[in-house]
């Protein structure tokens, strides 16, 4: 039964000024899960203005009290976790266990960011002159536009919104059009937790209309975006023209390296989970395996039957291993890449086609696919964001590291080895933002910095001890209590002794 949701602007649940709606679809069944108001540029403007006014007061609420809202939202999400997880699976397709994980990540981030309400440490240092004091404190940036993807409908918005809110910013949130229902639920929880009117606003609609309206709006100070590198480039260009702060979390082409001394059974588990979990739709997903030539055959002999045994289906069924892709256009992109791979001469080992049998024909299912490729083929270089894995053979660790680093992205990488020397060499030389040893490429925890090198972003890290860096500016304060004019760099207190 589809529900009709609303936008939240200035503490009021409202329809779009256009009166138009669009549908959010269950990718496993094609059913409509929500009717969603399609926002206009005017709605975006109203959201930003509401945030602008609300932020003036919110920034003066002491941070420990701002944090109380986040502690409450964490508890609300805990109470609603099972109900929301089911909705998340219905709206986005990921299997129910992973939907619970998505919500758990949002809960963890809410608690973690709330803790900052009693830290948010600044610093102080000696000063050059007597009777003078200096300190540096964090200030909120102001109005934050939060633009998020569909693959983590509650976790990723939480990484962005919770730190922004505890730091005293106000938010205008534009979620992906594939997952507005869960975005609405997250904002509803924030509203129920006592976020004052205007501090959190949500609007739904396309990037080209509502997204651009936020990027161009003079009252938006920071744009924080997670999505594809192509859209990220557009965000950076437009926001850059307006000299806005921009934080970008973009694509990945993450690899698992398997050395000849690796525990192969463990490596196979890591590859299956990282490549086909979330149907490959994570920026941290493993889309390349770099395997030592001595163990390639043994590895593939173990991997391929396991890939073929993965059960596709509706994520609400606890026996399902792999859910659908999120929409028809992702399905098309994945299939196009598979055709590119075949044309390039990659060797198809399994999969390589949409699934159109029985019940599954109603959804956007694609057979888990494994290719053998060379490192330079397009399918081994470009982000596909689906269940497609390239297996690349190398002769030693040096070559593996070169292949791992030889892509335009740099989010996550992994090495399976029992040799401590190889593990440390890999930790030093893999040039990604996240490195795993004897674990797959997914599974980042919210209290460690998250982000990547090269085209994966623009140098920022979310979460971790870095969580306030994106959403605050440093303000340096000098207090002179000498009662006279003191000249920095000129007066020398020693000479007057
Ligand atoms: C993403 O893929 O966009 O490490 C985020 C992970 C999750 C977060 C992924 N905790 O895979």
C-alpha cells in the first residue's frame, strides 16, 4: 500500500508548490511504495531561507543541548529499526539484514555525533605578548545542503546531517529520488526528536531542478554530496563558481588482492560479500580481484560455484543473498558494461545477463557476473555499481599494488595474506583512503575517517575524528587584557625586562 509523504519546510509538513507527485518504486516487484511531492526551485528557496533563519538561533543553543536532539533521534531509530528496515528493503531492494545494518549505521552515527556536543574541542596556544590570550574554536558554516544517493538511504544522510546539526548548522536535505521514503522517515525522526522548525528541511526532486537550485543559492554555505564522480564534478563546478564549501564522496573501483599464501576460503568469503553484497551497489564494493598467478585456479574453482549458488530474490525473504538493482536505468548500465566487457575480449566466467524468470521478471535483477580481464579493460577501470567482478592475474605483490593503484578512484582496498611483511608493505603502498587486511573492501565503521583519494572525492573525510571538519570553520580569537596597545611581531617583551 503506497503512502503519500510530505516535505518538511520550516517545521511544517507541506506539499510541493507545483502540486505534482512522483512515485518511489520497489525494485524487487515494481510496486509503488510512496507518492512523493516533486519540489520546485521555489520550494528549494523556501527550504534554504527557513534554514538560514533557524540557524541564527540554533548556533546559539549550547552544543550539549543540540546533542540531546541527536541522542533522542538515535533512540527513536532504535525503536523503529525493524519497521524502517522493512521499508528500506521495499524501497531500495537491499536484503533485510543489510537494511538493518543501514539503520544501525545511522543510529551509531547519531550517538557518535551527539557525543561531540560535549567535546567539539578547540585549541589554545601561548601568545607573543604578556597579558594576552588566544584560542581557536569551531564555528558552524551556516546552511548545509545535503545531497545523498540511494544506496544507503539512512546511513549516508546521517553521516552528513548529524555532524552538521551538532555543530550548529541548519540543513536542507535533498535525497535521491529512488529513496525519498526513507529520507522522509529519517527527517520525521529528527523532527520527533525535537529539532526546532527550520533546522532540518527536506525537499525531493531531480538534481537538475532542486539540486542545482541548492548549488546556486546564495544562502547555502556548504554542499555535501555523495554520488557518482560525474555528478560530483558538476556539483564542484557549480558550487565552486559560487565559492561554496564542497565536500564530495564519489565513486570507487575497489580491489581485493589475494596473495599466494592467503587463506583462500577466507578470501572467497570476503570477495562474495564485498562484490555481491548490496548487489554491488556500494562505493566500497569490490569490483576487482587481483590474484597471484599461483593460486588463481584454486581461487576461481572455489569462487565460481559459490557465485552461482547465490540466491536472488526479494530482500524481505531472509533466504535471499542478493536483491535487485535499484532501478531500470542501473540494470541497463550494468548490462551495457557487460557487453563492453565481452567486446573488449574479457572472458565471461559466469552470469552476464538480466534475470527474467518467473517472479524476478517484475524486478531489476541481474545475474552475479565474473569476468577474467586485464587491468586496463574498461570494465576493470570504470565504476559499474552492480554485481560485476573483474579477476586480474598478477605475478607478485609489486604488480598487485601497481594494478590496485592504477585506476582513477581510491576509496577502499584489501589484501589477503598470512605474511606480515607483505601486509605491512601493502598498508604502506596501497593509495586508497581505506585499506583492509584479511577482510573485504566493505565494512567501514562510523568512528573512523571515511573517504578516498583521486576521483573518489576532493580530499575530505566524513565520520571518524574528522567528522566536524567538513561542517565547521575555525575561528581564531585573540584577547588582549593588558589595557595598552601591543604590537605583534614588533614589541619584544624580553628587551623591557
Ligand atoms: C557506500 O558504499 O556508499 O563500508 C558507503 C561500508 C559501509 C558504508 C558504505 N559501512 O561499506
